[in-house]
C-alpha cells in the first residue's frame, strides 16, 4: 500500500514538474508593461498677488498662464493618451511647495513650469531652461529671483525647513534634496532649448539651480524661461498669438521627442 502511494507521488511529481518549469519560464520571460508618459503637469509661474517680472505692457504671471493653457491644449491634441493637469488655471496665488506636491500626488511623468525672464538694461534676450541641481552660490541669480515668491507665503520657513530665499548661503539646503531625475530633466531641457534654437531664438543654455518649485520633484522637472519681459521686442513676441504658438510648439515638439526616447 505504502509502495503504491510512493509510486503515485513520484508520478504526480514527474508530470507536474515540467508544467511548473514551463510556467516559471513563461512568467519570467514576460516583459514588464512598457513605460509610457501618461500625465504631464504644467505650472504657470507666479499668479495672484505675485506678479512676477514686469514688462512695459504686461506682467509675467499673465503671459505664463496664457502659454501654459495653450500648451496643455496642444499636448492633448498632438499627444493622444497624455493627460494634462495644471497647477493653476486662473489668476491665483499658489504656494511653490504645493505646486510640485500636486505633481507628486498625481504621479506625474513630467513637470514643466512656465516663466518669463527679466534683467536690467532691456537688451538681454533669449531662452533658458532650469533644472534642479548644482548649488554654486555665484550662479543663483535666477533662483533668488524666482524663489522670492516664497516671501508671499504664510509660514514659508516651516514649509521649506527654515530656508530663507533672501540669503544666498541658505541655498545649500537644496543640495540635501537629492534629485534622482536630474539626468532625464537635463535631457528634456536640452530638447527644449534645441527646439527654441530651431525656431531662431537665442539659447542661453541650461542652468542647474536651487529652485523651490523643483526641489521635491518626483519626476523629471524643468522650469523654462520663454523670453525677457525687460526686452520690449521679446515682450511683444510673448504677447502675440504667433509668438505664443511658436513657443508652445517648441515645447510640445521637445516633449514628443523626449517621450519617444524614454518609451522605446
């Protein structure tokens, strides 16, 4: 009796083992689902009581919002299947830390913040795109300007671990916020700057700075300065329908190229 039982066990194992082995091979050979960019968060810089840079005819917050809303529509039109979210759709003030946390909560694949530049004299021109990165105190001019919005927030020292946007030395705090998406952020920034150049714009390059709006990003994140409010010609370009459409198309083309490269 015991002998027959042992025989049946051996036969069961004999026939079952190949099935188990085949299952293991098939499941291990099944590739994981392909990565796809599904959600993009667009941030219109400044807003509400925070006007940003001032031009001769307009305010940064208004141009940034117009371009952001146009950009979202074009992304949905040209990149089917990609969901667009906005940190703001109207003239309202949103704390910087809330903007990136919206993107984190949505598990966004890309975060893009739209801004306009400014400089004394009125002759500066061109575009630049910023990623969260190095913290050389001599290179924090743009970061100090953009982070000044923190001063309009209630309890900003508590929200940013004691960070003081008026003190260049305190920018070292952001070096503790490791950005594991730096390489992909730089890749996207490079593509954006190249698209601007392809349209005849002047490229001021890619900067790595300690920006509060990018520091906690859980995805590739960039802040792009689409032109100078202090330059009357560029201000007029950014206000025009043609200029805004060109800027938007530059960014969409860059996103499309980036999307193809990471989804291969």
